[in-house]
């Protein structure tokens, strides 16, 4: 598609594509979301297809012409993938290098060698948080489960005392910290600053993961006291390797993009002069694309070559890392299309008008919308994308810090009470060998604690920033 045609489509989409009143728009939103929820939960349709069909249904219910609805959806999908698609791909490559090279196992073994007794739950939080930075939640679970089961068995610890802190660390990273897909999409939709969101996300994440992890695990261990299922202990990636990366090099590689992006945010605040030489440099190296690309390039040597990988093996690892994220990219893109359709039919403006008369704070409203969609669909990513699209217009007059807090409020809401319509629920249940009831009393409650504690700290930060 040429740049001219893109500009023409953008100009068309900038105009409202329907003259429907607020009542009809409200009904259209509820109907569109209901279609998505029904297709995902009842008919088990893939979220990409559900979001695509739901977007078309949304336009139809709002009385918008079909061609205009298609244009809005296509533009939204394209701009979202353009904004975050490369970042998700780079994150997947870094995560695959970390796993296959044995770097993740090196982090685990080094920290566990230094910890013991009462410190073990805290060690598990630290391990999960470090590993969880570049990895998708499901990949992080697969990597950490063998460690959790082995530590619980060999150290005679309660499975929940070790497992809950690890799951909390992964879940908090997944919901609140970029470069995970949900936070990235919300940042893109709302127009928040990634560096500031990352910095504030870490501030919110630390107390949240402590309360939902080590603290809650004491109670979870009392409620559900089960042994580690031996049949679920798989072989670790590094068991077949002759050597693996050092601890220092691995941690430095994982934290490199975080350091670069936070450095950019700090310089932007301190210098605040786009023409200043230092700020111009940090604006480049601290951009998400360059920061993650730098980490991947460094990782090829500090992780891949350090593990003895040949050039062909590294190339194969990179190639294998991209296939599993195709579904994620499609869901994220379709979510962006749904968001753009919401905006173009005038829903954003409708919420903006209604919110002027609401006594509820914007951050709390965003959290509640994300909670409702999370409970209905079971998907944290779908909840984040949809909520971000609905509340994006409310961020227009927000400060940089409050726009970042809006992203975090949505992220916290997207984690609320994982239950039977969430794939993560069944993943945890099967790996830990629990019943549905036991999974609800541990995993589901932990997710709810993360969500509630997260929004509390977001609201507290909003009072001082």
C-alpha cells in the first residue's frame, strides 16, 4: 500500500463513520463485546477471529457503513502491528535465546544456591521477575515449573509456598511491565511514554509482587497442601548442553533494554531539551526498538555463542522463536482494529462526555472496564486492548505520569480473578496437579490480589504525581 493511499484512508477514518446517538452507541459497544465474549467462551473461536467478527458487528450495530468499518478495522490493525509488532518479535527472540542457551537455568541455579529456608519464596520471586521480563507468561511458566517442582521436592517445601511467588513474579511482569504485549498495546493506544510507564510499573510491581507472592503464599500453603507431582518434572534445556552463559552476562543481557529505556526517561525528565546532545543520543538508544534490538544482538554473543551455539544453531533458534508469536501478533493486531473501530464510531467521545458527570476517577474507571472484560473473556491481552481503546480519549489532557498510570490501571484490571475461561488457569492446574477448587483458592485468588493491590498503588501514586 502506498503512503498516499494510507494517508487517504487515515483521513477517511478520522471522520466519524456513523451519526448514531449515544444510546445506540452504548448498545453497539455492549453488543460488540458480547459477540466477542460469546465467540471466545461458547464457541471456542480463536481470539483473532472473534475480535475481527466483533469489530464488524460493532460497526453494524452502530449503523456504520460496512466499507467504513472495514477501513477503520484495517487501519487499526496495521497501526498497532506497526507500533508493537517488531517489539513483540524482538522480545520473543531474546526469550528464546535465554531459554535455549541455558541462561534461564543459570539464573535459577545461581540464585537458588545462595538462598535457603525462609529466603526461598523471595528467591523464587526474584527468579521469576528476572526471567519474566523478556518472556511471555506461558513460556515463563514452562521454564519455571521444573524449578518450582524440584525445589519443593528436594527442599521438602510446600508446593504453594514455592509456586505462588514464582507465578506472582511472572504474572506481574506480564500485566504491568513492557515489553509484554498487553502493556505495549495500551501504551500505543493511549500515547503514553514507554520509559515513564516502565519506571512507574516497576514502582507498582515491587510491593504488588511481595504481597501477592511471598506473603500470600503462606496462606495458600495452608489452604492447599499438596506434594509436587513427579510426573510433571520435565528435562531442562541446559541438561543437554556442555556449557552455558555466565550469570552476570545473562542478567546484564536481560536487563539491558530496561536500563536503556529507563535512561531515556530519566534524561528526558532531567535535561528536557530535545536539541541537547545527550538527550538526542538517549532518545535513540532508549527507544524500544533500538533497546530491544541491542539486547538481541548482544544476546547472540553473551547467550548463544557463550553456550557453544554454531551460527546455524543461533539462526535456527531465532527462526523457531518467531513461529509461536504469530497468534499473539494477530490477536494484538485485531485488538487494535477493534480499538480503532470503537474510536471511529464515536465511542471514545461518548465516554469522554459521560465521564464529565461521573464521580468515579478515570484510573478506577479504566480498571473496572478491564476487570469486566477480563472476567468475560478470560484473556488479559483482550481485556487490555479493549479497555485501552475505550478510555484512550480520556488520556488526551493527562500529564505524562498520569497517562502512564492509566496504562498500569488497565494492566492491573486485566489480571483480575483468572478462572475457567483463561488458558493460564488450566496451565497452572495441570502442572501443579490441583483440582479446579484448589486452583481457584490459590492461583485465582493470587491474580485477584495482584489486580487489587496494583490499582491501589496506582491510585496512591496518582495522588503524589
